């Protein structure tokens, strides 16, 4: 009886070994005039590549805030309120938020603007917009001189 248990254990091991090896072994199919050999393919793990997808910019019309200041650049009107610039949508009473052009002069800095040193000069930065202090007719104003990004 002990002997039959050992034989059956070997038999089960042999069956399992054969079954697992057949999963990884090549398969040969022979037909008249054609021999097809299928081998297992070992594919290395490839990390997926994530690329940013360009999405269309959706401009949602907004109303002007209560306390805004009209500013002009190149003859075009902009509306400025605490660091945000608006332009009027054509044929509409609505406005959209825009990035201000460099050279636009505003009467005051937005709340939360922080002082920064660039080339040993003092500038002010708020929401990726860099301002420089300028004097116009003995009044302190701030000019947009660039963007941090």
C-alpha cells in the first residue's frame, strides 16, 4: 500500500509537470505541405505611457465682478478685478477671463501678491503674472512685465 501511494504521488507530480510544461512549450501543427510552429511569447512588462490630451478650451461667459477697473492696452478695453482680467464677448453682455498682454498697466496689485527679487530688482508675482512698480504722473501703478510659466 505504501508503494502505491508513492507511485500515485509520482504520477500526480508527473501529470502536473506535464500540464504546466505544455502551457509553456511550443506547439507544432503539421498539415500536408505546411508545418506551423507556435512558441510561447515572453513579453516584458512595459510601463504604460501617459501623454497629455489636448482638450478644447471652453470659454464660459461670466459676469463682471462688482468692483472692477477698466484698463486699456493697444486701444482695447480690459476689465481688471483683483488680478483677473476680462474682455467682453462680441454681441453679448457677457465677459470672458483672459491672460493680460505684457505692458498692461493696472492701478493696484491684487490681494495676495508676493514680492520677489529678479536680477536684484523687486517685482511682484500673483497667479503666474509678474508685475513691476512704475510711477505715472506721480502715482504708483503696476505694469505687467511677464509670466512665471
